[in-house]
C-alpha cells in the first residue's frame, strides 16, 4: 500500500501508549475546506455562476460549494477540535505523556500569527495600490495586531473579511488546556452545559442584532461556535477510549463517511437553502447549526482519521493533499486577490465569464501564493521548497516544508501540539 493510515504500531483506542499519527487524508480534508470557502467567495463575486442547468444530472452537486462553501469554516473548526484534542485526550486517559503547555502555546502562536502579520503588513504597505484598504487609525491598528475583531457594542471589523475566523480559532487554542481537565469520559459530560450555553448565546444574539452581517459575526464568536470544537474533541476522546481496529478493517467507516456526506447535503439543500433569506435573521437552523452540522462533520472527520478507504481515495491524492498543505495561505489570500482583480481591472476581468474567468482567478491566486513561497525561500535559502519523502513518524511533510512555508502556510499539518 502506497500510504499507511497508521504511522505507529498501535491502533487508536487499543489501550497501548501511542504517539501522534500523521493522516494524509485529514490534510486533504483541510484542503477541501479551503477550496469550499474559495468557491463560495468566487460565487459571491460572480453571482451568475449556476451549474444546475448547464451540467445535466450532477449540476446540483457541482453547484453545492458555490452556494454553501461557507461550511468549510465549520469543517476547519471541527478538525481543530478533533486534532488538537487528541494528545490531551490521550494523556487524560493515561495513554500518553503530559502536554508541554509552553511548547503548545508557542506552536499555536506560530501557526496563526506569522502568516497573518505578513498579510497585514503587505496590505498596509500597499495601501495606496490596494484600492479597498485604507490606512488604519491607532486604535484600529492595535485591534488588528491582537485580532480583536467584532467584539463589543462598537466592534472593529477586520480589513479582510476572512480574518473573522482567526480570533475564534485562537480563542479555542487558549481554552483547550482548561477543557483538557475534564477530558476523562465521565467528566466530559460537563461539555453538555457548555453546548447548551452556546445555543442560548446564539439565540440571544439573534434577538439582539437585526443586521444579518453583524449577527453572523457575533453569533459565530465563542461561545457561538464552541459546539463544533467540542464535538471534534468528543470524537478525539472516543478515539482514545475505544478500540476501533475492527472498524478500520471493515466497510463501516466508508458507510459512516457516506452517511455524513449525505447528511451534510440534506442539511443545506433541505434546510438552509430554502431558508437562505432568513437564515441569518435568527432562523432556528442558524441557532442550532454548530450542533447539528457539527455532529455530522465530526462523523466525517472521525471516519477519515480511523482509516476509511473511501476517505483515503477522496482526500489523500496529490492534488487534494497539496491543497491541504497550503490551505491556510489559500484561505487568507484568495479573497484579497479576487477583490483586487475586480477593483483594478473592472472591464477586462469583469467582462470575462465561465471557465476562462474561473481559470484566470485560480491562476492569479496561485501566482500570489507562489510569489509568497519564493519570498519565503529567499528568506530561508537553505530550506527545501518541496517536501522530501515522508518519514514514518509524526514529522512527515511538516519538517520538510516548515521553513519555507512557515510564513505562507503555518497550518501545514503536524497534528500533535505537544
């Protein structure tokens, strides 16, 4: 077999002490999440995109990420909750060493802030050329330096829309060591009141804010998105608690994967889609979305992690895996590139349609990321640009690309924070 899901000799939940594992399919799943967000924003700038009629039979399937690609953010949150909780859950069940919190926080900071600061610096530096972005006041600049977005009665909006997720993600990083104190199975029942509080918070936000854009940002801040992280953590605890080796050798994991994909499609096509105009006006589906959608996405992540053969086929191929390696940088830069192409070349780019326009957009985004990679290679000239052959341990691709990709894609996967 070309790649092995289990990089260690122990299977998850076998009761033996384990080290962290590198699962290529989860890297690919992160790439799928980033591409979903990319396609959703592409449709935002190109509202005429509609594949339902132009592609017979399967047009609805291809149209799905253009209409509902924002679910990529939900998938990011579930992945973070699952992957980052694994070593904490392993230690809580006496199957792994204690987590070095100093190293954990250092790695979390290096995952998020360098690439963010690079982008912030470049946008401010080119402020006269970037038509949309203006110089910041002292207070606003300070808020951007610490990612203090969309909080309070007079919230500061981020310069670039996709940045709203960064403080949400980082807030969970800060909260996780406290959650680790209750990660023994009998104590984890305390997560239920936290999930209930999150639902109550979203219901409160729905009654407080009439502006749907403001409501979206406020409702998704912690504790609003906490259930997705907690459900991912729950799957991590279950993975460490029980022996899934029998499932890993059968078809049940593939069934779980297909069921989760089907339920995701049903949720958006049957619930969110028909209520799209009122979804961010306090619709019940918005209030429970992190719970309902979070459970389904958690099943998807769990099945892929534990060895779904279909998951490997879908998410471990070279293209999808590469998208996973650059997922953070793709997430950060795609919106900026799309926006500036429209602002700077409104006639030339605006008059393009169909596949040529999509390919032009993809080329521009890839060109931007390639430029950043070249700059990273110039700063770190001794680092390899492409990953070498994967090692059999946890380092995998991360060690090979860490130096050149640190400022471009700091979420390149090494899933253990310890």
